[in-house]
């Protein structure tokens, strides 16, 4: 696979993941509706910091597996690919995310408190750790630097792609949430897009390894 194809696949996958209406996006939109843009952006920043910690943890753990055995690392990639296919099927079957946000029920917080809460929300979500462990190894390439640095760099790129997208959702939170309430099929098609991308990534790994 040449560099252009690799980066097109990776950035396309990262974009689909960031656009998918998931718990993180619903959380920051809820915060924004409850207390405004500053608190919403602070909550988003907390989620990004938590995600960076997950990336470093995933890179450290996966690098340790690779040092122990190349076969074990290959097994992790296959299991991760299967998990991505599973997530893709779940997304394809999803009826769409609901944006009925309980904004009034959220306790009020300062931007600093919202930032810290955002970190905890992300760190305490085991699905984030599992996702990075499954997603990042699919893009580790021999001869392109140490796996640990590749994993950290790729994970950081996913988060950097998420930053402007989530910030835009925060700035336009009220309008965005109303739009999704009035057009529920939009979130369905976003889930369909994510499902297709995740299934393609998982299957790409199996067929690529067979060709090798």
C-alpha cells in the first residue's frame, strides 16, 4: 500500500469516527446546552486529554506485546480487526443516536470543573481504551519507525481530527441538537457511514495479510 492510499484510508476512518454521534459528542453538546460554549469547550478539552492518555496507554501495552512476540502482536491485530467488524455491524444495525439531551438535569460546573469531569468521563470509559487497542494496530507499518511512536502519532492524529469537529459542534450546539431531533435519519446515515468504514477496516486486515 502506498503512502497516499494509507493516509486516505486512515484519515477517512478518523473522520468517520469523529462525525459519528456517540456518547462523547452527546455529552459535550449536553454541557453546552446546559451552560454555554465555554463550559462545552472545556468539557471537550477534558475528553481530548483523556483520549491522549488512552492513546499512550494503548501504545505502551501494544509495544510490550510486540516486544514479547510478533505472533502475539499479529493475534492482537486479528482480534482488533474482528472487533472493528463487530462495531461496524452494530453501527449498521443502529436505529440512529437520539439527541434527546437532558441538559436541565446536569449539575452546573465551572469551566475548570467541566474540564476535569471531561477527563474522568473519558478515562472511566473502557470502550475508549478497547477501541484504540483495536483501531491503532491496523495502521502500524514495518519500516516506518518504532511501533510505539507510530501508535502514539496515529492516536494523536485521530484526536487532532476530532478537535475542530467537536469544537464546531459545541459552537453550534443548540442548532445542531434541534436539527438531529427534527431529522433523525441524519444520525442513522452517520451510523451507516461509520459501520461501513469499520467493517472495511476489519476485513482489509484479513485480506491484506492473506495477500502477504
